[in-house]
């Protein structure tokens, strides 16, 4: 079975990207991850509307430029830049042939954002994720999230508390993690 992705110029997408075997590499290498995003943004611009980085996975919403739909190229750049300089893991022959180091899961999960309600549910899911996984009790306490920026943008009231029932956050289809 061949997986087919929807590439829509100018669209918004929600992504889940996971490290290989859920190795907790992202927080301990968060500056490397930021550098990978900066490089990608300089080569292939897009807007990051929301994001959270957890030890072994991240969620983000991107808005692509009106004339560009190639989010796969962007993820390739980010993953390669992040992986450069990190020691290789034990990998299969097929991964070796594809120059993979065993840092990331091969694929990523994407969801085309259909409308503002869909966008809102995914933004809330992103910001609640550190609470869902037990890292903090309030989203504003997780330092690797866009939640506090969202408050400054007026997307949330200061002091808002997100919980499992906040705006449909208990939807098990979001995040695919």
C-alpha cells in the first residue's frame, strides 16, 4: 500500500514527528532542534503557528506559503540538520542505504487543517500535550511550547487552565501518538 499525502499550497497542517524507538533526544538537544528549524525557515519559509517539543516527539502547526506545498522537503531538512553530528544508532541495511542514522522515525504524521474549528482543536491539543503526558500540571509551565506566545497573541486568556475536556481535547484521533 502506498501512502498518499495531500499537498495544498498555502495550507495549514498539523504534524506529529517522533524519534526512533521514542528515544528522549529532543529536549536534551533542543538548541540543535532550534538550529535545524532556523536553517529550514531560511531556505524554505513557512509560518509556525503553534508548537510543542517533548522528549521524544513534537507537534506543530505550519502555514505554508501560497505558492508552496512541499512540507516533506522541509521535514527532510529539519531531520537531517538535527541529526548531523549526533552519533548513529544501530540501523538496518535499508536505513543505512538511505543515509538514515536511526534518530527519527522514517515518516511523520500530517493532518490538513480544514477550518478554524479544526485549527483550534489542534492548537489546544498541542498546548495541552505536556500536561497529557504528565510533564507539568499547567501548559504555561512547559518551557518548550508556544503556549505563552499564544497568550500574548490573545488566543487564550492569561491564567486559563486547559484540561482533558477543554475544547474537545480528549479526541483520540488528534496527534496519532
